[in-house]
């Protein structure tokens, strides 16, 4: 390897930071002094890069007059405190009168401690505030009249606000009065004048109607009273009104809901209306036929001229027994029994016919 190659390698090491500037100069001088058999050293080519910057915390050498010296802290005109924390970001004043033998070495400089009055009295003049203090930004940090709290914020235009409030109140009162007047005229009824005279219209409220009675009774003659204790067929046998054979026919038909109504006509005749619901229409029709046969078998005679679907039996009056007229018919799954007792056969037949006509209007007879 020639000495030029060694110099090139040395330059590369210096550029990469593997050697210091002192090592570089020393090795360069060695290469140049030993090259070409002791021939006079030529000027070394200049390094392609500047020496790397390096901090070294070592005291300056007295033999190098170019080295940066450490300058003791200078006391300000005022009395310097005994201990102050150094400010590493402050600008330092360096005295370079004494130079060491290494002129290119960079030395560490101790920061100058500020005095009690700051960094010297001449610097006490007020500097301009930074851009973030003042202007629009400073308006946020400083109290602003626009953000005042209290009644003064609403002082301007307060009279106009009161006027608006009064106007709104008057408008509300006026609307309420108009609404009440409309209700009084139309809601409670008004008058409509026509050519033929004056017609009064009245508003009526509709109330929900009661559900229809599943066992409706017609408008029977005389005084009518319903036995409220009878809701189904269970208590009917205990009343001793029916024969045991009749009770059996009702039970076989599946008797459930029951209504028992008693009435007295003006001539003193007494009647009984018994409505019983069977399990279905066929069972009701069978029970009605059985009940009619039972009364014929017990001495009644079959009446003629009865409405279609109604089976009627007559019993002549024999003292002390009254005359009786009894009929059975069905209306779907309902078994209707109408029984009338009077002192005379004519009265019994007449009252029976009136009661039967009223009941057929409530429950028509099946054919």
C-alpha cells in the first residue's frame, strides 16, 4: 500500500469519526515523514470533510494558545448570591486571552450565574411581549366586558323586551277568550235561524252501550221482577217449580246460563218466564219437545192456533186450582218456557198471548 493510499484511508477514518483530529494529524505526519525514503514531506491534501464536532469535559492545556478557556463567573454590579442554580440556556461571555497549544479543541464553558437583579442592570428595560400575549389571544386571558355577568348585560333594550312580553300576554289572553267564546257558542249549542223559524241545535255526547244480554226477556205485561239469585241452572231445582222429569230434561240438554223472571198482570194473573241455555241448538230443541210431552202427559191438553215453533198446553180451572197455559219453544241454543196462571181460562189465555208476543219480539222461535 502506497503512502497515498494510507493518506486516503486516514481521511476516510477521519470522515467517519473513528479517529480524532489529533490522531489524524499525528498519523498524517508519520506517513508523510516516512514516505519516499525520507524525502521532504509534501503538503498533505486537505481533508474532504471538516473535523467532527466533539465535546470534551477536560481542562484546557496551557501550551495551546488557541483553546477555549473556562471563564469564572463574573459578578454583577450588585451583590451576587451565594448559590444560584445555573441556567444552561443563557448566553455566556468567554475570555480567550490565554490559549492552549491545541487551537482547534472545543472546551466546556461553565454558565455565568445571574445576579440578584437578573442578567445585569442594563437589560432591565421592558421588552416587547411575545406574540401569544396580547392581540386577539390576550383577549381570552384577560377579562372582557362582553362576558360580564349581571343585570348590566341586559340593560340595553330592556324596555323593548318588556313591551314584547306584554304583547305576548295580551295575545294569549285574546286567544283564550276567543276559544271560550267559540266553545260557548258552538260547543254548548247554538241557534240556527231558517225561513220556517228558529231551530236549536244541541251537541250530545255518546256513551258506550252495554253489551247485549245473552238471555233477553221481552217487555212483559204488568209488574216484572227478575230473580237475581238465579244466574245458572243449579239453584232452579231447589225452587220446587219444576218436576223431577223436567229437571232431568234440562240437565241432559246441558243447561248452563239461566234467567228467571216473574210478573203480575193488572187482573192479578201471575206469570213465570224461564230462559235456559243448552249446550247447542239440537240439544235445546230435543229438551223443548220432551218438556211439552211431559205437560201433556200430566193432564194438559195441546192448544191449537199457537205460533209456529211454540208448543202450548192448556189446563182448565178447577177449584181451588187456577187455569194454566204453558208453552215451550227454542231460539237457537236457548230453551224458553212461559207459564201463566189465572182464575179463569179466558184470562189465562189472554195474558199468555200478550206475554208470548212480547217475548217472541226479544227471542224469535225456531221453526
